[in-house]
């Protein structure tokens, strides 16, 4: 199969798996990102890349956030930007699948096996959040540039590899693991490791990472509580969750945990019927095949693949309150490599079918349950049912309704950010009944009951 046909096939499969993502618009963090991505001239666009001018944003992601939102809203406007951003996200994910396919080829997998690795990666349900939630495009971009960096590393094109590493860092800080993954790739392709070549190959990545970390962590910033570190058994539990997510486990399983490390899968099946049953069966079947492959093919290579999995997750392993499958963007690859190196012939197709069916089941279930789809629909309802021509004429507004409706809408519209973006007025004061302890007595009341009908 030619490279072009391989890419088209992966693009088609990705589009089919995630086609329904195209109907979802802005929600939650999108509104804040839209607010900090405004620019009226080239100087302000360049200023997106100034770490000292991040408008209070706790992270430095100018390429994956400010520039991204600025370009799409400038070209397509607020109304049509979400559709074209989702199309771009599908293209990114398909491209990532293709880059994984090329990476697998360079690691000496047979052509068909390498293609199936790329196909399984591109359609995997782990990327649900990254494809349904526009704000998570940062993760796709970081993976895209990171995979380009790793491919160029294997091709010994160091300048291009370092350039794409920088672009990945400017997309999202999780790309800091790319040198560690590159080291694993180096070890996979060099049975004997010598100190001098290691220093020559990795010192530029080390210096860049050091500079980035100094810029990132020496600047004043506020971190939300969900990003605080938790040590001890929490790390083991988090690693266990990402291993399950890699084989199709639903993010919803997090709500079914039992002390200390159990998961009430019977209750999950009871609650979600045939779809829940499908997710459980396909996850357990694929995971069982992986365990068998890992033990029967255990070698130095297998150990390096497992080290790759852990290192790629290093930035999030200590975040016990922030577990999302899309962080598997680089960590999923070595697990797929273990599967497709061990299974050949018809068993490759069995593995692929299990992964595809499990992913489709999980995507369908997640679309029904996930907060990102629910809040996107709520935001669309708020935009279509509320009288914004009236709302935008007031300098101070308060959204009112029975509890917990104002609180839910405050999450969906990112507090004041959503109304300020819609009204194009960053000075507008916005309050939510029951959320804000102090409300301006002169705030114009807005009944939000119609949003939830």
C-alpha cells in the first residue's frame, strides 16, 4: 500500500469513528481561550508567544491555544469556527495515526502490522476528549509535532527533530516527555549504548527542556487544585487506569471504583445495558491478549516498550484528580507495538477488530455521558434560547434559576468568559445565582429555565 493510500484510509476511518464530533460547538474552557486569543494587529499576535504576557493563563501554550483560536475565529467567525476547528482536529488525528504508522515501520514492523498500528491509534477511543472538546486540540497538536520530532529523530535529522520538539512544547507542556521517548527509540535501535553518542544526540534536547522548564516554572502562575500532585499508591492506581484506558476502558469507569482498587463492572453493565456490556467485553478481551503477548514475548524490547509507556505518562502520573484518556497520545503507541509484534496473520485482524469495536462502543457511550458533549449542547441551547440582543446591552447581568441550573451554566459558559465573548464586551460583569456570594444589586436578571427545556 502506498503512503498516500495509507493516509487516505486512516483519514476515512478516523472520520467515520469521530464524525459526530462535527456538530459540537464551544463550551467551558473554549470561552476563556477565545477571550485571551483576541488580537487587532501583528504585534499582538506575536505577543501570544511572550511568556510574560499570558493574560493570567496558568500555562504557556501559545501555539495550541492563542494562535489556534485567533486564526480560526478570524477566518471563519465565532459562528462557523467550531465546525472548521473540528474538521482540522479530525485531520490532525488522522495525521497522527499516519505518523504512528511511519514510526512503526521505522521500528521494523512488517508493513501490514505497522499500518494496523496506525489505524488502531487513529480510531482509538482514548482520543475522545481531544476530538469532541475544541479546547483539547492542544493535546492533538502536541502529539502531531511530537510524532514528527520522533520520526525525524529516527531518520537522524536532528535539526528538524529539535524544531518540531519546540513546536510541540509551544502547543502543550506534556510534550516535555519527547526526549525521554526519543531515548527509548534510540535504545530500541541501538543494542549497545555508548556514552559519547548519547551526549551528542541528547544534549540539545536536554538544554531545550531545561530552558523551557525554567521559563515555565519560574514565572508566576496559579495552579488549580486538580493539578496538585498526589504520591504513594495514587501513582499505582493512576498507572492502572491509563493501562485500562489504553485497551478501551470507559472514562465513566472512574465513577464505579470500589475500595481499594476494584471496579464495579456489573453495576456499570446494569446501568448502561448492551453498550456498557460491549465496552466491558471488548476491553477485557483486548487487555487479556495484551497480557498474553507481553509475557510470551518478554524481552529487552518489551521492557523498553513498557518504559516508554510509563515515561510518556510521567507529567500526569502524579495527578490523581486529573485522569483523562487523551493523555495516552504517546503512551498508547508502545502497547500497540507489543500487540502487533506478537500477533500475526489472522490474529492481527482479530486484535484490530476488537480494538475498533471497543473504541466505537466507547465513543458512542462517551458521547451520551461525557461532560464535554453535554456542556456543548447546553452552550448551544443558551446561545439559541436566551435573548442576547438584550443581554449584551447591560453592563451587569445575573443568570437566575432553580438550583443547580445556574451552577451548571456557569461551568458551561466559563463564568463571565462566555457572555463576554458573545457580547464582545470584556468589561461586562456576569453573575450566577447561588454561585457568586455577592451579586451587583443593579445586575439585570436573566431567567435561564428555557436553556434546560
